[in-house]
């Protein structure tokens, strides 16, 4: 019989039925993996799918060249981000075609990280079973890079967030953080793929050992994961009386241009009215009233009418107000801030947002892009200035860690605030630009992961929703609906203990980098010594090598 790939099957030279099927099935596997992974996140929110979503593409890329695996990974990434970020087209819908251009461009950039990971699947074959350790670390490091770089990074769609709703692995984030949890999820996908390959191999094996390995492999994996979850320490216990917090959610569906200005006036007036209505409320004055990001879009510190309204509201409620505002730093510079006013209406403290949203609060390379794509400057006519201080605000004697909108997607910020003594965390956000798509739910999911990592209660106060209390288990309560004009009064427990991730998070992330870099260096050395050829023995050896790795 002529060898496969040499025309022995009746086709032209280089053709074989297996190769032809592979050209169809491998791209299909990429599309399936990308779609399954997107389904694991809000809006569909089928978190368990994340444990197997990568399996089709892991199987498909095992026996191809790294560059082919990279192309397949890129296709999976385009599929995932295209579905996961559909809300961006709604976010920028007023720009017309530019909205779809932004959606496509962002997906195209972020998909490169998927391409890099899947290129490593065949490239690390010389490591054998050690890939179960090295490849998950590589995924985590790639997420670390894309979360913080370039231009502040894009920490959206991080794999661990898929488990926000109480997934079986979620408690592990208390120990290893979101990036470590992502590595565990990838390891599960790799183990399932390895088990499926072992099942297929047993059909051609006479020995009982491979059959036994295939039979007990998956139960052992499940038992190991359950054991790891049971070993996770509990969240820190409450310490001291809870903070009585009122969240005012009084946003409206917004517009643009003059319509946007009219909307912000009404939003501010709504917040003032709801706060004044707290006068004489049952239970007495709360410890804090919170208005979300942008509730006072005009600077109360330079606008006497706004300041008078805030003072009147604080005195009526008999409580301090922490409100989100666009403030004027000088004649040409603005900022997004959280301003803390005393019950008498005096400014007590302030927090300036440090992580600004590209194309939302500043335009990267604005002098160039503003001319090439005028819509970018129409929506963001000026660049805001980022802050530099990250430390708790003192509210009624309780250190509270403030985060504004986008910042809750960054694990390191919540961890630092907790290390600095924050007993609970507070996320002020707007979310009006997200519309009614999956964006607000995805944002809340990021906060749920931060609560587990930090072991802190989080109060999320949104101008247009979703506002909620998030427990250190990740569970939410008192959730509001989108664009619901409402007030919620919550009891937010304060805590002083530290989770392992808060204590050792930097070391855990450095360890992931070390494993990834060390593993890749070792894989490279083994390739150079000629140990990466076809049919390398070991548990990760492919079933059939149609396109040998490293072949010309």
C-alpha cells in the first residue's frame, strides 16, 4: 500500500483522505472551541463549558506544524472575541460603521494571544507529560500580558471569569487568583484531551495498561479537582459591624451630543432627589450614600449650583456621599473621580481613576486617529488624566477600597487595596455605554471574581445597573435591573483577614511566569537535540502525524 500523503489513495500527489478531512475538520474545531468558550461567559453564561471548550482545538492542533496551529488558534480567538465583545458594536453604535470597525479591530488584536498559545501546543511536544504543567502556565502568562499591555491592556474575557457564577473551581481563586485559576481550567482541558486520545489509542492496544489508564483517568481527574476545592480555606470571617450603605441608581438611557448633556442633567437631579428622600427613613441615617461613576458629570467643586445640591442632599440624608464626577484639574485637564463629601457637604477625600478606558476616556495616538477616524474624537473630544494613588478611603472609621468601573477588571488593584487595609471594596461604575447587551453582566462577573480573590464583600454601585452586593463566595444579592430607577440599602460586612492570593499573589504570578519560561526554554533545547520528531513516546504522543512538527 502506498504511504499516506504520497498519492496512494487515488488522488493527486500529496493528497490523502485524511489530509483532506483535516483541512475541513481543523478549522471547524477552531470555530467550535471559540464558540463554546464564548458560551461559557455572559450572556449565555454556561460556565462549565470552559472546562472542555478548548478540547476540540487541542486535539486538532496536536499533530500539525506550530504555524498551522497558530492560524487555527487565531481563528478560535476571532470567534471567541467576536461573540464575547458584540456589545462593543452597541457601545459605539452612534458612530455607524466605525463601531463595527472597532469591534473587528479589537477582536483581531486580542485573537493574537490565542494564536500564540495554540502554536505552543505542538511546539512543546518534546516535554511529554510536563506539558500538563507548562502549557497552562503559558496560557496564564499570555493573559497576564494582554491584561496589562499594551496601553494599559484589555483584561476582558479572562478565562477565570467564566466561573464567576459559582463554578466548581471558583474557590481556587482565593488561593491562586484569576490567572492561576485560568491555568487550572486549561490543565483540565488538556487532561480531557489526553484522556480522549488515550481512549482512541486503546482500540489498537492489546496491553491492559493503556486500557486501565483510559478507564480511570477521568475519575482521577474529577477526584483531584474535588480534593483541591475541599482544601481551599474559607473566606475571612466578618470583623466588626457591617457598613450600612445606600446605593442610588438613577440613570437613564443616554444619547449623544446635546441629548447627552440633557440626560446627564436629569441623572444628577434624580440622584439628588433620591438622596433627599432618605430624610427620616426607617433605620436612621446610613453610614454612606453612593452615586455611581459620572452621576455628577459636571464638576461639583467648580460648579456652585452642583455643589449646593450635593450639600443639600447630604444634609437631608444625614450621611456622607461618595459620588462619581468628571472633575476639572485645571484649564485643560479633566479627570474621573470619586468625591467623598461629609454629611455637612464638605469635601473629605477623593479618588482619581487610574486606569482609563481607551476610546472611552482617552484616544490612543489621538492626534493621528482623530484625523483618520473623526468619530473617535467626536465621542471623546478630550483625554482625561489618570490618577496615581491607590489606597482606601476612610468612611465612618472603616477603610473602604474604591475602584471605578474598568478598574474592577484588574486583579492587582483589588489585591493591593486589600493589602493596604481595605475591609470592603466599592466599585463605582456607569455602564450606560454598554447598553442592554452582555457588557454589564460581564462587568459584574469580573467583580464576582475579585470578591473571591480578595475575600472581601464588594458593593457595586452603577448609575444605570447592574448594582449589587457581592459576597466573598462570589454570590450576589440585591441585584438591580438595567436602567432601573431605584435605591437599595445594603449591609456590607467588613473583613480584616487576608486570603492566600492577597498575601502571595505576586509570587504566584511570578511562579507561573517562571514555569512558562523555563518550560519553553527546555522545549527549545530538546528540539535542538532532535527529540521533537514524529512519534516521540510518552503520554502526549499523537495518534498519527499527518504533518510532522518541524517538517519543511
